[in-house]
């Protein structure tokens, strides 16, 4: 079976809730498996682009009150916001080897300062006891309750990136990777703040690695399929052996794509009806443009240098009917400016202008600067569009 690029774009628009909006942040997150959370603002902007009634309030409620969305380290050691029911799947499928490597690395750094594994375990037990009593606490507050968290070590001595790290900055995220802690609690300041509170992680369902990887692969195929083995390997950070085992476990069916062999779920081989043409303004690190390794079918190769930074992080993008056609940014006063890199026609311009007006309305003057800056975003934010 062959699936054309047009069919892939039709699936993207409908399934990622860009052509047909979601009713809740949980539905928006599930439509792309998980929202990218390294940059706190991305969570709100990505959800907003997919919600029928966007705004920070429903996302904050899901994260901090109802806790139906959970911020956690996941695939590729990246921070994501995932539906609560997916936490054990992400943890058991992707986090365990990452946590093991991080512990080895951390103990090497701490060992140079005279720490051993026994002392680390003692501090971990102390943190768990403190949170049992306090319920929630910031990293700073935990440093008061357990002063050893404030101890510092110099790392990469003599190298250009030499610096100082605290015990807490390495140990608390590792405890979250191990499923002991969870990032929760309302942050201080506005919704674009990266501050959070730590709490004890709830009990997690036990899954084997193979069960969890099969479940996650199935979710990815449902949202991003068809995709290649290389796409899934890149998105998950798994080995090729694990990718192939997970695809086999869900009965993935091979299909022909422009870039080679792709895969879909067994029940997902029928042609889909293309939605009405749609426009979207997606933020930096949005899960849609970051969902595949091979991107030519929705992103012209000649635009990558302007839309990605040197580490491969995508900046804010403008979409029209399943393709990236430009980028956007905010000036110092909060005004949204955008530029087309591909002439998409009058209908596209009108639809994009409507998206810009809608985004400006719910942002309410809040200025969002991406954590990772890209050439086009820098140029737009510094002056008027060309």
C-alpha cells in the first residue's frame, strides 16, 4: 500500500487537532502523545493552538489542580507534559536506561567531592521524608529542609563549559526519573515561568519494558503514522532493536512512502478524508514539527536553516494546510509578527491573520521568548517583517 504525502498532511491536520480543535487540554496533549515541556511556555502555546477555547487557565487547572497532565522527563531525556494515564508507559518504556546513565554520571561528579552512593541514598531518603511531611516544596525550600542539597561541585574543570552544579540540581531530577518525585504545584509568577514545586510521585502501574514500548509505539503510530523506523527511533531515543520489537508487538503494517518504508497500525490503512484547509501558529518545540526525523513532506528543506537552531530545535512556525510556510515571533511590546517563506495565496494569508488575532487575544499582552532562538525568530522579533 502507498500513502502519499497529501494523505500524510491530511492525517496530521485532523489527528493533531489543528484542523479540528480539541475540547480539553488533555485531548490536545493526547492527540500528539505528549506536549513538549522543556520550555514552559510551549506547553500552553501548543495546547492553545489545538483548543477550541484556548487560554492558560484550562492548562493550569489540568497541571496543578486536577493533575490530569503531568510534567516529566521522558523520551530522549526531554521534559514532556503527558496525560496522567501515560506516565507509567513513558517511565517504563524510556526512562529507566536514562536514569541509570544519569546516576552513574552524577556519582562520578559527586565522588570527586567525597560523596559515595551511600550518602546519596541517605539524602534521597531525607528528601522523601521531608516531602512526606511538607506535601510539596520548591528546590529552594527543600534545600532548607535538607541542607546537603545545597552543596556544590565544579564540573568540566578546564573546559569552555566549566561550571558549578548543586546536589539538588542533579539529584532531584534524577529522583523524578526514578519515579520517586513528580513536578507539580502551581509555579510562582505567570504561566510562562519555569518554576515548579516537587511532590511525592503517586504509585505507578508496573509494566514490563516490552509492554510499555509496545503501548508507546502504538500511541505514536496512531498520532504520527505513517512513520519510518528511523522516525520512531529518533522520537523515542530507543535502539533500532527496541523499535522493531515494538512495531512487531502492535502488528504494524508496512506501507510505501516517498522516503521509503513506513508503518501504520493494522486498522489504519484506509484513505482519510482531508479536512478543510487550515492555518496554525505553532510555538518553538511544538510536538508536530518535532514528531518525525524525515520532514521534507511538510517542511521544505530550504527553510530549515531559518526555522531551526544549530541543535535541531524548531522555532515558531506558521502552517497552512499541513505544510510549514513561514515563521512568527513577538516584538518587545508583545506584537505578533510573521513572515511567509512560501507564497501560500490570499486564502492562506487571511486564515493566518485570523490565527494571529486569536493568539494575540488570549495572550493578553504577555511576551513569550523561546528558550531556543532561531534565525527567523530573532530577525522578526528585532524589527518589522520584510
